[in-house]
C-alpha cells in the first residue's frame, strides 16, 4: 500500500504522458488487428484462418 500511495503522490512528467500515448497506440493496433482477423474470417467463409498449415 505504501508504494501505491507513493505513486499517486508523484508528479506526472513527460514519461507518464509518453506511456499513456503508447498504451493508446497499442490499443488502436490491437483493435485494427482484431478487425483484420474478422475480415479474413469472412473472406474465408467464416473459417478463421482455415487452410493455413503449420510447417514442421
């Protein structure tokens, strides 16, 4: 709990802003990837990545 309160008391700086910006970017990329996988699934007749084989 002490560490938690210490983090809350610390002033925000440029690193915090950059972390928030990067988290938002990761969220955007994740959403885009999910959308693309859904589109691929529809193009393949609802079979998500069907026909793709793993190489041994």
